[in-house]
């Protein structure tokens, strides 16, 4: 990647970044002075690292892995519950300000979507059920409104699903549990009880499908979309200035 002549005035901001980009400074003085909050600046540095160096540190872990592997099952579950066939979007979208990749849509194609949804495959029943009473957070609202701007959709939702973990993840959990248990044999009463408990906590086919989807609509907010657009030139200038500061630490050879 050629990182010597980047035109920072052309940078577009990912939907997933806007929750952090919209955070305000902690002090009143900083807010009145129009300074950017530290959370916002750190998110801009991540963007800088990606644009200039192609580095993007992705979150990892079993929860993330299950979300990626089980997304088709989550989409099928959601479609069955809604009685509508949702299309999986495979296209990265962009406009003058934003870039993003909505998970699902209804419409003739992603550019003429009536509805876009963001699907969340939850790890456990304990991380799934609270979504019925929790409010959608500010970052998710911002992300959805970026999707609205990119597609023209007028409605959408955060869709939480509870689907079973894939067999290999269940077997892996059993393997490590047995090692930790140090049981004499996998057929010992203690081992059998542990294996049954793992299956119960990772497999959910016994729960009716209509109780395994929690859909929380997110309203389109054109005022928020315009607010985000208005911040783009500010963020682009910050990235330019940061780049100059970074390069000018030492004389370039």
C-alpha cells in the first residue's frame, strides 16, 4: 500500500466506527472549544492505521467466531419467524461520507432496499434474553443510520438470535471441560453430567423458534445522518493533521 500521498479529504468512515466517533469530550471546556473527545480520537487513530498502513485489529474470541460461523442459521431462523425471505448482503457500500456493509435487506436489491437489518448471533441464552428489555445503544443507532444513508432504506432493526453452536464448538467445549475435570473416564457420572450441561448451554433446538429472535426496530433519523455528515470534514482534517504530526517527528530520509 502506498501510504506517502494519501488524500485525507477523501476518507470515508465505516458504519461500525460512528458509535465512538460521536462521543463527546468529558469536560465542558473541551466541548465548548469544539475539541474531539479522547474516545473519538482513538477511533480516528484506528482509521488512520487502516487507511495508511492497512492494519485492522479485529476482535476475536468464541463469541465472534460463533457469530461468523452461525450467521446463515441466524438468517434462516429470522426468516422463518418473520415469514419473509431476507437476503444476505455481500456488497460493501459507500457514498460521499460513509462506508458500510448491512447484513440483511428486503427489496429488489441492496441499493433499493426497503428495510435493512443488523443481525447479532448471541453466544448464550444469558446474553440473548436481556435484549428484550435493553435499549439499542447509541453506537448501533448510528450504525443503522449510516446503513439508511447508504441504501435509502426507511426502516430496519437490530435482530438478536439464539441458535445452537456448531458441533465442533460443542465438542471442543466438552474436551476442555473433561481435561479440567480430570475425571477417571468420560463415562463417569460427573463427566456425563458435565457433558449434558455443556450441551444444554450451547444447543437450543428445544426452545421454540419464536422465542429465539428478539427484533428491536431502529428509526431512521435524518437529523443524525446530517450531523454525522457534518462531522466528516472535521475528522478528515484531524487525520491530515495527525499524519503531519506523525511524519514530522523525525526528518524524513
